[in-house]
């Protein structure tokens, strides 16, 4: 076994190991609105759901090398709201392009060719091309020397037509193909899927038109 004492290595070395081993990670493409009214969009893979009661999720945003805040973090601290989008394969390249270092007065949405549309509960726009959008208000903030961790409370969900059955509350996983972050600049698809038997209830269905996780 290769064993590493995390107290004896640098934060960058810890980041390289953790970010390449704790994979795949879902990607939050987060839109916010600046104080000047500029719509910002940026992808973050240190992201996941936390719980359903209340319905909360988290995104972790690092500080820049000079200690300044990224636009997304500054905007969330200013407005207390944001929208988290899941990205699928057709929009993956544009999602990745939103991670470039654009000036604060430039909207990534316009720069990469994504379409902003009004949200229902927050001022930050949703992205028309995204299959899923969670409109969030800031629930809690955690701060470390290197990061802000924002816990958002989901107020509204918008999904592409056909993805959610609101009678059974099931998700059509056959038509849902989000991408995830792998190590370094690598991403992974979610098209290669398999089912494991449920020990209590017998084999899980291998192929159905509407499945539930």
C-alpha cells in the first residue's frame, strides 16, 4: 500500500491527490448576478447534494492565488442567491469554456453562446440549454483559509421536458446524460451504466424507460 501523511504534504499536493481520486464528481454550472447586473457562469466540481429536508446542496469555491474572490463567490455573498445547473454532453464544451478567466464585466453566457432565461424565484438567470436547474438561496456559508463553501437551499427546480414524471416523482434516466469531472482536465460520460441486485427485494430492473435512483 502507498500511504501518505496528509499533514506532511502541501495543500497543492493534497488537492492533486483528492481531486484525482475522489471521482467522478458531478459538475455544478453556477449562474449568479453581479451588483452591476452582469450574469456570471462558472463550473465547479466540488459540488454535491447534502440533504432533502431542508433541500440543500453545496458548492466549494477556492480563492484566487492573490486571495481575491472568484466572481461567483463574490456575487453569492452580495446577493445570497444562485442557480446550479447540471451539464449534459451536448453542452459540455460550453460548460468547460465558462471556466476561463473572463473579466468581471463580461458575461460568460454571452461569450460561450449559452442562453440566459429568467428564473422563477431568484434574480440570477437560468441557462436554457441545461437539462436541470436548481434555483437556490444561500442557507449557510463556511469559510476556510483557501475556500468558501456555500450551502444553498433549493427553492425551485426546472427540468427539460420529459425528464421528470411528477406523478410518480421518478426521473427518466434513459434520457438524462450528465457529465462528471474526472482527474485533471478529464471528464467522464454517464452512458455506461449497470444495475446491482437489491438483497432485500431481489434483482433491480436492468432496463426500463423510467428509472429512479
